[in-house]
C-alpha cells in the first residue's frame, strides 16, 4: 500500500495509517507503509536496537515485541494527535498520546510519543521515535 506524499494531507494520511495499524496490531498493513530501505530509530529504547535498517530487519526485530503485547493482551488507543510540516520537504513531526491497557483491569497507561518522519515516494523511509520506555 502506498500513499502519495506530495502534500501535508497525504503525509498525515500515511502517518495515520501507520498509527492505526499499530493500534489494530495489523502488522501486514504497517509494513507496507515502509520503504524497503527503512531506517527506524528508537533513541530511548531498552528492549530493541536503537537503530534498525531495512523493513525486513525491522519486522524481525519487532515481531517478538509485538508478540509480547499480544500475549499480555495489551490494547492500545491513540489520542491527542498533532501533525506538523517542517522546513525540509518530506519531513514531518507528529506528536500523539498512545494509551495502553491490559486485560487485568489495571489503570490505563498513557505515553506521549513523538515521531519525526521522512516520507518519499509514498512510503515512510525514516522514523525517529521518541517515547519514555
């Protein structure tokens, strides 16, 4: 799946598809949004490499993390999204709150997330994802 990325609206649609795929645990769709040469950065992560190069490598690294979420019955929801253009063509900044709830009845845990996304030819080619682990 590709989305034209000529405008802010197209880029926002691509970002929104990515986040909705994460929330829905729809990894097949999520992966189609990334270029083959994806570079994904997690500067504050403790449970994965801080930089992953290649869509297939990203999938291989992330699959066990995604499976842990499934095993723990963690549901995600997204709210409070802001999406901004930058002075650099194809580079966008998104902030959003991702809230996790589990099947035990524990209180929901909201986390502020920031993504700096580079979009080219209708695909996400680079992400810097900042969140508190």
